[in-house]
C-alpha cells in the first residue's frame, strides 16, 4: 500500500475488516515497540540494552 493513493483510501475499510476477521487488532506503532531499556539498530531490529 502507498499512502495518498486513491485505491488505498478506497480499500482501507475492507482491508481493516479482513485483518480483524483473522483475529488481529489494529493498534498504534507505539504499542508494538519496546520502550524501556531497548534501542533499534540500523536494520530496524529492537535490541535490549545490556
């Protein structure tokens, strides 16, 4: 998907319904990342600070 395109905007409601039907929840990215004592490396991988 690409932000700002007409097809994405027109399809978003159906995409979300299908994701939720499969048992997934839509949450903000901030709920998916570890915040305390973690960093993100140049590959986007979260690593615990030692």
